[in-house]
């Protein structure tokens, strides 16, 4: 099972969270979902974000506005000189959906350990006709040096322009895909080259999470207060 499903989707509610956070009437669900997809597509293809290394976009819908949290390895590119890029991007998205847009930038401190950024970096090298073996091994070495516990990279397609497509995989360390408490980051991207498209998948194991912080609800707080009063 661990080999056949998305590692992030499998761990939702355990140590991973949803990329879109909102609740709407069931009749509006499809339209809202497609609006989310359109927002993400616009951000990825916008001229303001070219070369910004965007790993993911979180969408949080409030009654009066939509909050977008952009996780990027190069926040300066997204913000631009005197915030020009981010203002232009916000205006473009606001015209697209007709709602108030609030954009927040979250910097990825160690890009070499982020699965999506690793995949994008390898894709960039493959488009530049670099050796796929060298690109994969360098990415694994950089990630392991940065302190992750395991990395696995899989590239599929017409490698080095070969007539027949094949799959090449390199792995170092542990990648326990069946362990729910394992904090596994997953990234995928497509490298469109002159000889065809190459699919790149990356798994990064950051260690095991044995618990997560939960906000206490009112019932638990009241129960604790009563138990303290009875003990006194």
C-alpha cells in the first residue's frame, strides 16, 4: 500500500495537513475546487514567479477573502523590488477570481531537503542536457549532508535520449513508506526536453513524528479544571 499511494495523502491528519483549507456547500464544491486549481496554475505560470522555486501553495478561504501562503526557496524573487512583483501578482489573482486576495510568503530555510524543490532542480538540469545520473547523485548527496535520514529519487522516460524509455532509481538511507508516523516529504515534476517528457519523483524522510500538538477543546479544559478543584 505504501508504494501505491501518495505519501502526503496517506498521512493527512497524522503528521501532514491539507494544502487547501475551506468548507463550502456541497453544490459549490466543484466550482471552488476548480478555482483553487486555477489559482495554483496562475501562480506557477506567472511572469512574476519565474525562477522563484515555489514548492507549494496553501489556500485558506475566509468569508471575505482568500489567503494564499506561498512556500518558496527564493522569496526575494516573488516579492520583487519594493514589493512590485507581489502586488502585481495579487492584482492579477484578484481579477481572476473576483475576490479579495491576501498573499503571504513563507521561506523554505533548507531548499536542498525539500522534495519538490529537489525534483524541480533535477528537471532544470535535465532540460539543460546534464547527465541524469550526476544530477540525481548530487541531489542525494546534498540532501544527506543537510541532515535528512533518507532520500529516494526516481526518473522515468527517454533517459539520455535513448530509443526506449526506462526507469532509473537511486536511494540512500531509509524511506519507510508503510510507517504512518514517518515524516515523508514527496515531490513530483515533469521535465519537458527535446527528446520527450521525463517524470521525476522524489521522497525525503525527515524522521519519525511520535506526537503532534493539538489545541485543547473547551470540554477537555473544563474536565481538567474540575479534577483540579476536586483534588484541592
